[in-house]
């Protein structure tokens, strides 16, 4: 098939590349000329494992091209909209980019082309987009919904080996076109789910809200376990083996971040307000998570007391999760802000995200290319992101480099007994009363 993807951000670029990899002819379109120039030079604006190689191969084989010209949509069968829908000041989704694309498409598209909304949008957006586009065209055109379920750090696998594909359509024929498109990725009999666009839009929000709720739940249980002398790691194992609960997203830590969970939970809250239906559980999920982002700082402040100002803290992990360079809503940023406010010096390291953090903080931090370099002369270490390379460090070397052997582990990477034996004062999340 010939396909256009409007928006070459995280979702758009992964979608365009993976569809090209399955043999389609794809053009990625973006109004940001610098981003298109970067892609045409063979470089990526994001870090995602395995993506760069796929982009290069499909560019070389001329299945994947990039353009700033919306006119490149002419002659394609499917036009995906994958532009950003950031959180507005009210918490609702900002749909200005969606409407700008819809209005601009009226000059370049015509039936039987199919427009597919890939962006995460509030329920009802598909209907309005279809009406708006059809009105400008002077005739009906099909607008489908196809929400994405990509995890940063595993997006290529998620796209090419999906556990399900969800599409929202108003005509069965449109569903069949999308079924043909996704057929190469569903050869293991995972389901292709066809529903109304409203249900498809809601499915995306409900999925992210459920996962966010699991994270906030286990974090709240961790905080309670800590106060009562229980070990949340034992508790997690005790409940995770229940098939009704499972282990996924049941790891306590310093709170969730990223471009999806915080934004989508708040967008759900805004949708509830719009129909006079308070979503009490979602309010709690968001509130618990915002509080959890402050837990690591609270442990640091309690440990040092009035002597915190003037101390130097090493920070391992700045991205909101491992295997990405994304720092949007990252718990590490809240920790950095709080420590800087207290007059703490910061030596930071992250395998991929330091460029984005430097753009925010400039010379207020010391940026270290290697994990151990960050420890040199520091009074303690805070671990905020669970990068794989942090899991089995040389504790002997760490003790030599740190001025004081103190670790604040926001992801429970280490066992308290091991740390005690190695001579560290160790603070985890929901463990050993600390």
C-alpha cells in the first residue's frame, strides 16, 4: 500500500518505519523542516532501540521517504495523523495540531482515500474530524481511529508483534482495508479488534489509566509497607502470582512519567468533568503519583537533616524509564528541582537523556559520561531510572568513589541485605522501614 504518516515524532516515526519494513511505500510528513532534514541525513530525532537500523534500511530501499510537503498525501491510500496532543493548562488534550492537519488535508485529499487518526485523542474527536473534513471537501470521506499501544524502549517489537490491533470505523469496508494492512503483524493469531471510533478512542485511555492505576497502587502499598515494617518486594511476589493480578506494572518506585500516562490520566479527568462525572479513582491515581515523585527527595532530606545544603548528590538515571531519552514528566526532574532548591550540588549520568536535561538545566548540573564518574566526591547516590547497567555495579569501587556510602534507590535495584554487607546505608522504596 501507499501510505502517508503526518507527524514524525515518536509514534509517527515508529509507525512509518514499521509499515515500510512490511513492504509498504511510506512517506513521513512533518512541518518541522529541521526534523525532516535530520531524518534525510540518516539521523533520528529520538532514541529508540532498533529503530535507526530500520529507518536506514527502508530509506536505502526507497520504501521510506520524508517530506515537509502535505501534497505528498496525494495518491496514497491511507493517511495517518500522528501529531502531538499535549496537555493543556486545564488538563484537557490540546487538539490544535489535529485541527490544523484536518483543515489542511481538505486541500489535498479526496475519497476513496482513508484518513486514520493515530494520535491519542479524546472520545468524540473522530466524529468531529470526519464532519469537519467532509464539510470542507463538500462530500463524505472515511475517518478511522487506530490508537497506538507502544512502550518507549520496546516500540518496534510492540508494533511488529502486537498483542492486539484496535481500529474504530464507521463502515466495515474501512475495517477490511486496515485488516489487510496489519495482517503481516498478526500471523500469530493475535486479535484484530473492530469497533466504533468512540470505543477505540476510549480503549486507549482506559488501557493507560489501568496501567497507571497499577503503578500508583503498588507505590501506595510500598509506602504503607515501609511504615508497618513489611517488605514490598515480598508483598509484590505474594500478590503477583495471583493470575487475576499478575506482575506487569507492579514494581514500586519513584513514580511514573513520560508523555502518555500523566497526560492521558488528566485528559480522562477532563473528559469526566465535561460530562459532569467526577472520576474519583483517576483523581487518586494522579495524586498518588505526584506525591510518589517526592518520596526519594523526602528520604534524602530526612537522612541529611539540616546538613543537606552544600552536599553533593550523584544521580543515576534521568529519563522517565530505561531504553529511552524521553524526560517528559520524568521523576528525576522533580528530584533535581527539589535538590537544587536546597542548595545541593548534582553530578548526573544517564546513558541517553543527558542532552535533553542539559537543555533544561544548563550549567547548574555536572554531566558525567560514565556512571562511576558521577560518584566522585559525592555524598550519596540517588538512583531514579532502572537502566540495565546500574543493576550489577562494582560496590567496592562505589564505596571508594563516594565520600559517604549512602544509596537512595528509587527503583529497588539492590537487596538491602547485600547493601548492608557491602557497608552501605541503603534506602529503598517500601523496604526495611526506610
